[in-house]
């Protein structure tokens, strides 16, 4: 165990190839730089003591080349000379008869004036870089100027990444039911390489104790660290702990974190070995929490101090006592506060990491955090990126992805971050200043108006803008060919129909409930009425996969997954935002896309199910 | 001109190899992930409608395998089944006679309970990554899980780096007077590669118009950008602008910045070409200011928003009107303020960039900034590194480099940043809370005491500690063998002796002046008395290079450069610091090295000229 936390030895490499490597010993100057006295000006090298007493009335004449020599800037001072007179301070006198030139000067020179002296930048033996320093481009220049051609840097830890699992297939192998693409190996290799070590990905090993043992015992011979992916739980086909125990020793099995509990750490023949949980979020978090510090220790790097910020959490997050939980959150700056919105918490929701701006840690002894409380979150993106992100909370629509992409295309600096909490959630987010903009499509039954009555009711104290994005078609998403022949709301009550619903507070749920109420139908009579999804695409996916026969959603979602559709209503989808948000440059950029980008308009139309005739039009303002 | 600012086209590459590349188009999911319904628990797949009415009193029995099937977590739900009952909620009943097993359940199941459904992570067609996005490890995982094996990323701009200059030699070529190591090519290549493009370094080209033309006209054929290093001024051997003008067009020659004025931008046959100034600091700054945004534009990246902080500037910086000047500064946090200390300003002082923490911009129409004014500086290192840096301002000693290295070795997180302003400057820096610690060796002539009388006089209101670092030998540094036979102070007045002095306020200058005063000698009678250097090593270098015959300095500096030495006095070199600073963890770490690191003690002794008997001892405190 003792040696495993020691810093690694160095290896000499070409200075020019040392970017981002870590110095294994101090780099001191072998030579002084500059290496010789040189002229700092265009002018004449002279001897300063030959200029004593020079003045306007008593100019001193110096003969070329014996007493004065012309030099360009940067040229070495010839032996015996010890000052430079600038060309503009010299009067050149040609004596054509004698075939020679003199210079005349009218001011005495100081010793070594206008000379760039040896060691002005660095004197031999002085320190250029300390050890444990990550080499930057400028350090490469300085090390070369200091006379080094090679530099002693820490050997890169070599890491073997071994995916296991009989159900796992390599990317590109056609998927069938029960098969899972190995996305972990390349993701982990990316992390490992980013830490400054070098990852080698192994072929997938089946769930077979002997096969895994064979591969691992080979891998430890040539790697400092071996990561065995999956099989680290205690299931009947989880062999990792047995492999480590049989070949070496297991130091730890299981950590009190979520996601990431089934982590294993051990040693085999002097190499470190870890069993990394197979769920991608668990894999990411355990590698980040446990493997990165080990590699940094080997490299002589300090463990990073990740930037943290204080943010207001939008909604209550409860967490089980007894486990430290890592919640991925989106963060945006709205007004003068940072606002954090939790993302999906499942260990398999990789997109929660793709979309995350920060990580919120709920301590083991906490039951969670209440809505509107202030929390410290660890940033996963630069703060400047977060400041440049438009926070959009509200109703889901498929154009939001497209809009995000067009924003990023035309204004690479800006991002659009969407959270789907339904139209009412969006209006409340605007009220609580937790979002810059909200998508909403709420029909007021009394007036037949969209959105405006809700703004008047819920945002009476705000000066807001309501801007149309699209009109869209809502209806029942059904499988191709409508095999169960669903044509009316009444059909939802049929014994052979499983429905999939949306969450409360969404415009789509309101529409469903209005249709049912109009016909006097109770939700309790509909199978699946209590099963909810959070986006139109999730509803479409439930229908496509056979999990449900139908659900209310937009035509665009049905088209995207090749499904059929029974129209119910055309509705208006608007953005609501305060006038303050409307004036922020990044929001202006967003409306530039919405109003002026012809290709965005065409792309929206090509998705199907949209009417863009009012796109970007201000429908209402207060 | 028009096309030169267009974003680059994409190229398809292996997803696994795409770390840090930039997406050239949106990445949407080709497959839903998960791809099939799977069990989220260990348990039995069942049909939910077969469980209606199950309760403790009316358990429902299901036959294996017709009505219930055991599944491990992650296994696919077999066709026809639509819910999972957890193993702990099941009572297994063996009917050995009939050779079969049943399960008994006491609670009805909801549709799709404990099933991880298709598309839970991402639904086919949904956006995984927008275009113009820099790919991270997690993005690689998500793209693979979304069914991609290849990904369309922006082609890396290819950049040719062409060093020019007849005086330039490749690293490793033995240096002679007049020759300069090409440190620019590798430094610039490092910068260029760090921006996400790919640099190719060319061999050095002599100052010959035709040769340079020939190389450049070849290079533009295969590169998007060609950088010609040096020769961009208007001197007689500066060919870059002629080359660009003859082969294509020159768009700009000269920018109003310092350092970096002689920049050239142009176009040849559709490729961008730049003439980069040859002084390393000018090269670095012009590449950072002008080349980086161009490459980022091509890649579809936003220009970065560098972090800025507000810092108090320690001393007045004057700057010529009419040029925007970039001043490299060291930054530290002392108390609750950031303090900035300007570094060497010459365009050839590469170490000013190595040591810089931030860049201060003096606008063209400003004459500079006054001492104690607040300025905004652009950080060049992470803020967390700056918070972990001990600011040491005061007297120079060779052990400071060694101490820095030992600190970084044992505590990689911490740094020591030294500025050499002399002992008095150090005490004033402590008084003004501009430094954590100061090195000082001030002899009070009246009492014969070191440092304490000065602390009592200048720091009466501070609670301070005075801790010894070393005793050291001061004397006259002379060339090997003492060729001019310098043995006493009197010798300094000799006509054949050129002296090199230290700046006012240094302990060494005080010592020199005391020695002269004791003998009634005036500085005016000494040649070179007004020429000053800022460190012992610079004085030693002046002697070694023949610029001066002698100067007062420490024995260690003489030993380092292989010089001889005439002893004058043994003196005490202490650190002075406030009790507040003394209690900061990073300062505690520094004193841990000073007091407990045997190898630091031995390394100091091995340098020669030091007595370490009181190293780390508290000499005085208030």
C-alpha cells in the first residue's frame, strides 16, 4: 500500500513537446539570456570613456571603425566597446578625400547605455520553473531560452480501461433488444486523458470470471492503474470484487454516495485497480471523485479547487438520510442571483451530466434542501459560460432544441438552457425571477385567449412582453396506422387502451383535462392517466415503444418518431419574459434568431406541425 | 478578404477521438437511450393487469415462467410483460411435486413500475450537443449512447510557423556571441495548439528575401495561416512586409500596442499570413491578441471572456501617451485585497510572462496609473492559484528560488511569488499590507542590531514576527582569480575599476554606503556607482560578463557563476511578517519547509555562503 500514493518519477522529453506535462524537477537556466551584450538601439558602439566632456560646444569626434561601429538593434557589442549612441544623436562626417567617416557626438555616454546586457532576462542558475508545475507555452519558450533542449517531466500514469458485461457491445454494432452500447470506455478514457494520464481501452470482456481474471492479470503488468467497468455490485454476475480478491487485495468495496455506491478499490501486484460502477453517471462521478485525485497525486499536482458559487435552488430536493448525494443542476444568472434547477437524478441519465452546469452535494446526514434556499454548488463549466446562458423554464416544445442550436451557430458565445416544468411552472419561474424567459401555451377557457389572462393574473406587478414563437397542433399521438383505431376522447376509456399523461401545470395536461371535463369523463376511468411524462418526445417515445397506446402531444413529436396523429386543437406557443430580460444582449440575440433567421424559420417548418406566421411578433406587453 | 472570417467546414472523426474538438453540426440522438425497456430492480417481470386486487388477505399467485419471469437489474423486459415486482415483495412458492414454482404477491402493480423505459435518458431525434460546442468526455459518452460512431467536427486550422533571422539557431546548437536560440517557434506552436489548431514548425530561414519568399509561397499552399516570425519591423534586414506585399497583399502593418507594435497581417493566395514580431514578449502578446480570435472564429468558438479582478497597484506605472501598453503583473491576495506588482516591461523579458499572474492594460490615451490606485487586471492563471500564492516582497536572496521549489514539491497547491525591491521596500510592503512576508537584512549602525530597530521604527502599529532564514556572507564579487586585484574598499576609486551598484533601499546598498562613509569616500569618485542592478545574481552576471569589475553581493551568487569573492561582512537575513499572515495555512506550510525539511537545509548549505544555524528561529516578535 505504501508506494501507491508516491509521486511518479520523471522522464526526459523534448522541451517543444512538453505542453501540459508536469515538471519532475526544478528547471534552472543553463545559460544566461540574453547570452551576449547587444545593442538595444540602431546606433554606434563606442567606448564611454572616449566621450567625456562632449557637449554642443565641445563635440567629440570618433573615427569609424576604430572608435565607433554601426550596429543594428540586436547585434552583439564588439569586444572593447561598452556603450551605444543612438543614430539620431550622431552627426556623421564624411571625409571623402581621406576615404573615411567620423561621427561627432555632443553628449557624454554612460557605461553600457543602450545595451541589452547579458542575463537581462534570466541569469544562469536562476529558477525558470519549479517542480510540480504544469508547462504552458510560455514556459516552453523560457526553458529553450535558458538552454534546455530536454526537460524532465513526470511519466504519464498509464491506465487500462476494461469494459465488462455480456450485454455490452462496441459502438457501431447493430443494437438489438438487451444489448447496450459501450459508451463508458471512451467517456472514461476521455476523463483519464484529461487528467494528464494516458488511457488504453480494452475490448469488451464477457461476464465470465476466468476471462476477466485473465485480462486483468495481463493488464496490471503494463499499467499503473486498471479500471474494470461494471460488475462491481454484489449481483450473481458481478465478478469484479472476486477478481480483485483472487488476484490481489480489495481495499474498499462500496462507498456511501449516490450515484456511485458500488465502487471497488484494490491492488494487484503493485498496480492500483478499481471496479467502476456500470451506470454512466455512477462511472463519471466515481472516476471524478476517486480516480482523478489519485492520478493528480502521482503527477505531483494539487487537487484542484473547483469554483463554487452560491445559488438559489428553485424547488425542494429531498434526499435519503445516510448517503451523500450528488445532484446535477443547471445554473443561470437571473437578475443578480444565481438560480439552480435540478436535473434528472437517475444513475443512467447521462444527459443530466451533459446538461449540467454544476454539482450540488447533499450531505449524508441531510434530508435535502427546501425550495428557495441558498446552496453552494461546484461549477462544472466556466462561470463566464454560465453568465452567457439564457435560462428558459416552462413548457416543452421541440423548437427549443433547434433554437438553441441556431443561437449557438450565430452567437457561439451564448447558450440556451431549457427546463421543462410546464407552462404554469414557467410563469411562476418568471414571477420568482428564476428564469429569463418561459414558453407557455395556456388557454383561458372563459375568454378563449391564450396566455394573456394568466399573465394578468399571475404577473400583475411585472412589466412583461409576450412574444409568439409558433402555433402548433395538439392531438393524440398513436402508433403508425393507428392500429387501435383511436379517434375520439371517449376511446381513452376503452379497456384495451393505455394512456400516457403529462404532468400537472402543463398546458397539454390542461388541454387533456378540459377535453375530459367537456365530456364528463373522469381521469380515474382511464388506464395510465396517473402515469406522467415531462416532454412531448417522452410521450411519443412511450407510444412508439408500446408502453402506452396514446397520449396528448404535439404533431411535431409524432412526426419525429414516425407515429400517427389524431388532431385535437391548434394552440399558440409564446415566450413570456420581463422587459428587463428582454433588454439583455443575449436575449436580444435570441430574438434576432427568432425574427430574422430565415433558416431557423424554414427548419421549424420542415419539422412539421408548426405555423410560423406570427413568429417573433409581440402579442401583448405591460 | 471575405472568406477569411468564415467558420471552417467539418470532418467526420471517430467519436472516441473527439475530445476537445468542436462540433460542426448539431448532434441529435439516432437511437433512443435506453434502447429497450429493462428492469430497474432485481425482481419478476409480470403483467400489471394480472395483479388487480392483490392484498395481504387476497394474494395473487402467478406461475413461472408463463406469468412471471425472474430478471436481474438491467435485463430486458420480455415481450408481453409490462411491470416488475421487486424480489423483496415476492413470496416464492415451490411445488416440488409438480416440478414448478409460483410467486405470490400482495399488492397490485402499476403499469411499467420498476421498469427503466425506452428513451428515459434521451429520445431519438432529440438534441445531444449543439454545433460550435467543445466536446468533453461526457459528451463522447452521450454521443456514443445516442448511436453515433462518428461525429462531424470542425477541421483544425493548420498553421505554419516560420522562424526567420540569420542570427537565430535551433535549440541545442552551441551558442556563440551573436547567436540567439529559437525559442519563439515552439512557444508559438504551443499557443496555437492550445487554441485548437495544429501547428507545424519550419526550419529557420536566413535573412534573405528570396529564401523567405520561397518558403512562404510553399507554406501558403498547405496551410490556412502562415506565421512569419521576426523581420516585421522596418529595418534594413526586415523582409516580412516585402514578402507579403510581393506574394499577396498586406492588410495591416503596425499596431498601436506595446509590446507588439511591428505586427503585419496579410493574405497570400487565400491563406492568412502574419508577420509576428521577434521579441518573445511581443510575439506572445500579438499571437494572443490577434491570432487566437482568428482561429477561434474559424472553429466557431466564441472569443473567451477572460476573468478580471480589481487589484491595488503597488507602485506608480507611467506609460507613454499614444500606445496601448500591456504590463505583466504579479497578483496576490493580502488580507482582503488583491495586490498587483508590475514585472519587467521589456519586450525581451520572457520571464515577465512566466512569472505573470495577470495583464494590466494601460489605454493609449492614459499616462499610466498612480501608486495605490485600483485597476482591473486580466487573469492569466486561475484565481484559485492566486489565492494559494504567498506574496514575498523585499530583499533578494538566492534561497528564495530554492524555498519556492521545496514548497511546491511538498505542497503542490501553494506557490511563492517574490519581488525584489530591497529590504526597506519589503518593510514598507508589510506596512502597506501589500505582501505576506518580506526578506530583510538591515543593519542599524547605532545598535549593531539587524532588522529589529527598523521594525520598531516603521511597523510600530503591527503585531509582527521576525524569523531567521540564514546568515550570509557579503563582499566584493570579482572575476575568477581576482585579475584586477581588488582587496579593499579603496580599490573602488581606481581608474581601471568599474563598479556595479544595487538600488537604493536595499540592505546591500546600505552596506556599501556605510563602508564608503566609514572611509570618507564619495560615490561620485567611483565609476559605475550610479549603475544599478536589482538582484545579487544580476550583479554577479555583470561581473562575469565583464560589464563591471566588481560589485557588492553575496558569496552564494559568486559561487553560482564561478566567480571569486572578497569578504566584507557577515549579515543576518530574516523574514518579517504580521501575526495575521503567520497564521495563514500556506505561510504555515512555508515555515514547515524552513523548519523541518532537512533537504531544504542541506540544499541551502550546498549552495555555499550560508550559515543555517538559526534557520526558522523566531528572533523577535511584537
